[in-house]
C-alpha cells in the first residue's frame, strides 16, 4: 500500500528533490521549495515530510505517522523524522514550539515578550504604540499578552494565581503557606 510509486511520481521535479534530500547525509534542516503542498505518490498524493520519512526510514508500521524530532516547522529532512503514533506527533508539536527568539524570522524577542507581559497596561502605555514600535499588529500583541502566541515565554500573569495577584496588585510568592 505505501510503496507504490508511479511514473508520475518519478518524473516530477518535486519528487526528485525529495529523493535528493533523503539520499543526503546532512543533519541540516531542509525545506520544500515548491509551491504545491503534496507530491504525487501512486494513485494518491502525500505531503513532502511523509515521503522523505518513508524514503529515509522505510515503510511505516500500521497506524503510524511521521513524528518530527528537530522541532523546526517546515523541515522535510527524513533524518529529522521517525515513525510514531499520532499522539507522539501532537506531543512533538506542542512541546517544541518555534516562536519568539527561537524563530530567526521573529519580529519580537523573548525579552520583549516578558517585558510586555510584566507591564501594567493601565498606566498610560498604549498597546497600539508598543505594537507599532515593534512592527507588529495590535492583534499580534494581544495574542502575545494572552498567551496564545509565544507560549515558550513563561509568565506568572497567565496562571490563575498570577491573575489573582494582579487583582490584588502583588506578585505571587513561591513560598508555600504552612499551617
């Protein structure tokens, strides 16, 4: 089922590129330079990372999917994948975010995110001005402040204890109350 490769697959530039990526011994991340999101594979089509995982690691066991090891979204290097369960693939996505300072194309640093989350936005500092200074939209700034973006930057304000401390205007302590 998985090993059917048609003449249509072998003839495409995209498939030849994927074969080259799979045959290389490089540990560098590789990216798919073609506009299509899928490559012909037998009677159907597959995503590029699936094909390179297949060409590098062999046929997948039943019920498995490619699991990204490197944590770089968009990487298609077959050496950066292993066959695993859907749960493992989701866990790899969740625990290896590539946002903020770890993304080379990020407009804001982790330090800026931490500083913004620590600010008291009610004392005259306007979010619009901060967003314009950083070159991001107001929506992006709000996503950062609410924890929907830049999830790798911890902030006590996003926890329930942090929200309660904000209401009482004090930072939470790490000490446990002893009775």
